[in-house]
């Protein structure tokens, strides 16, 4: 009985560890799928893509304004 309980708890801990690892890898590689408040709690997985998107948006706006002039 005790061995079964230990094996069950170990299996659950392994499942949570794998889920956490997959969540971390997903947040680092695909940050656009996660809300910004997610990165408030997971500081380690802070994306580098967010500032690049704002720079690209600023460049697109400047191109549009240049064409209109």
C-alpha cells in the first residue's frame, strides 16, 4: 500500500514537472501565444519579441506617413 502511494505521488510530481517544463519552453519560443501578465509571474521567460514588434509597428507607421506626403 505504501509503495503504491509513493509511486502515485512520484508519477504526479513527474507529470507536473514535465508540464512546467513544456510551459516554460512554449513561453520562451512562442511568446505571442501568452498574455503579458503571464510574464509578470514568469520573469525567467520574459520574451524578447515584444519590443521588436513595437519597433516594427513604428517603422510601418513612418513608411505610411512618408507615402502620404
